C-alpha cells in the first residue's frame, strides 16, 4: 500500500516514514502543500497524511482542492491544533480522519488501517493455487511451510496476487514500491522477483512468476 506524507517538520517526517516502511507501507514524503497537491493529483496513492500548517499551501486548502476535482484518496489530517472547530473544518472539508500531535504511532497505524479498510478485503488472506499471502502477518505460505516476507518482498507479492494472470509492468512495480523519487535502478525489481521465486520454489508452489521481456511480470498457475 502506497502512502504520501506531507509534513514540513523534517525530523518528524523521517520518523513517520521509517515507521510506515517498517510496517510494510511504501511511503513518500513532501514538505509543503504545493508539492502535496501535485503528488496527489498525479500519483497513485492509497492514502495520505496531511499536516495542516505547511508552507506554500496549508493542508485544508490542499484537501479542498483535491475533493473539488473528485479525488477520493483517503486522508488523515495531522496537526498540532486540537480545537473542536479545527477538527470540524478538516472533516467538513473532506478529511477521513483527524489526528492531533503528539500522537502514539500505534494509533496512527490503526487509523490508517481503518481508513483504508474498504480498499482491501475484510479477509487478510490472499490465495492463489496452493499459496497464501497473509496481510496481517506478512507470511507467504503453502501446505509445506511458510516465510515471513521482508517489506518490499511483501509489497511486490501483494501486487502480483492482487492481479493474478495480469501483466504488471516493471514501471508500475517501481512506482508503487519504490516511489517516484527513488534512486533505485530498475533492475532492483528483478532482484526482488528472484527472491520471491526462490521462496515459491522452496514452498513447492503450483504458481510461478512469469516474466514478459521488456514488459513486466505476471503470476500464473502451473
């Protein structure tokens, strides 16, 4: 799942990004409202966390502009303001939730899960062939065993299992997992595909990751 964080306090932003990535989210950071609006208008994000007090454009204005264009990306407003009127304004402007600083990271993660729940199946387990991917434990398993996947392995497998028998381009995998501003080279996708193929082989999977030259990858049953 890909998230955008708009927070102008760089130290706080780095801390939140680290927490999100540790919990198997792809997370990108921007530090002002104008960039937040640009990224959300052009990017493919599952949710966003917007600070209200940001340079260039405040979070409420970003939110209103997004909703005016029909953008329904789930959004949590993150702010030091705690007055009821501020919360009401954020929610009336189209926010899905509101979290006041300082906050507990467990609460932030819980609110993200609740906010994005309608975008995922209520059943955390995804299945194809004899392979199961558990979104709650990040485990890839078969009747013969299981592996707990690392962050990017899990995200890649989740994308492939969400699109069985459909080609997923290398560019889409790069964008969804490493983000627009990533410095990673495109061959890093092949590296993680290789990791997953080895785990599927060890699990005696009856599905395989098929490569289409110069196009992308698909998950196919044997």
